[in-house]
C-alpha cells in the first residue's frame, strides 16, 4: 500500500527530527490505525505509529522530538523489540505521543498489537511479517468486552446529558462518527476476531443491525466519507449547519434527533457486542 502524500511527509519530518535529536534511536517505525487499514482521511485522521527502540528511551529526548514536531497529527507509542512479543496488558506504562505532547505514562492495549501484526505498514526496520508480534485472539476479545463498558458505556452516559462536553459534541459530525463507528468497531471485533476501520465498521453495522438504525449508520458513513468530522466546538457548529442553510446533505432534520439515534444505536450495539462475547 502506497501511503497518502500527507502521511509520507509527516513520517519523513518525524524521522528527520528523531535522527537529528538521537541518531540510531528509532530502529523501527510502523503505521497502524487508519493509515494501515486503508481508511485515512487527510482532513481528520491522525497518523498512528509504533516506534521501536532497543531499550526504552529517556522521556526528555522524546519530549524534545515531539515538541519540535509540533501540531502534526502523529500519535503513537514507543516500544522495544522485546515488547512486541509480549501481552501489552502485562507491560505496564509506555511513552505515548498525542497532539504534539508526550505522555510518559501511556497505556497500551491489544488492538495496537493485532493491527500491527495483521495490517501494519513498515516505514523503517524489518517488515511486520518478519517480526514476532504477540497475537492472542482470546485476550483481544476479553479486552474488547471490557472496553465496551470502561470507555464506551461511560461515554454514552455522559453524552446523554445534553449540556456536558460529550452531549454537545454528539450534536456535531465528530461525535456522530466517533460514537457510531467506535462501538461498531468493537462489535465487529467480537463478531469476527479481526480489526476494522471506522468506515469498515459502519459497513459492518449496516449489514448487521436492524433497519431502525440504518439512517444513523448511513449518516456516520456520509460524514466519514465527506471528511467533515472536526473534533472541536467548530464541529458542533458545523453539525448545526448540517441542517440549516449549508449544502451538506444531512439525513436528519435536526442535530438533536440525530444525537438521539447516535446514543440509541450505541446502547444497542454495546449490548449486542456483550452478547457476542458471552456466547463465544
């Protein structure tokens, strides 16, 4: 797969900065997430990476690299070659970069390992098929089932309160895409044992869930395809504009009606995904 030109430019910039700051530090660089799953959207997608080093690097070095990189949407985790062969839930904290900042105590999860093993794109180092990457379908399923409640159920509860940050976010395109495709991705993993993209999850949901939810799924797919899901207050305003006077073709007459279906679909999808896990 040939990376999008924007991905290639970000990777080149990152490697130049890393090599200048700490020559030889980054021995392997791999892409996962939307870039690896064929669903990259240059206006909204982050470039998700796994950087591999011989030993865990000093956090100060990584902070300098990502400070210099600035606002480039280059988010990921720093691992060692040995880490790749172990269950991520047993590793503890690892340095993670997000939005130009470094979190020295980031958490890791099986989705990254499974995406890397099955779909990872090699930018530097051995090809992923030549690496011994931990891959345990049962552990992935167990983590996915827990994440449905630890993250998604809690988010839906918060978003059901209209004036909370998530309640407002779910009025706009970003919240619609994030919630609908997010819970659908976990359902897909429990149904198939595989990892899929946001768009792939939407298509899976369209084929799996009753017609009652097809409009909100189609709305999420439409917004994803149009690359309009901006995660900000501007996104909420854009969501309102989706219905009042802009050329966008919302499938809803009101963002409030859309939010109702976003949260209703999420609740049903979470319940259905739990049932898939219980009946494995």
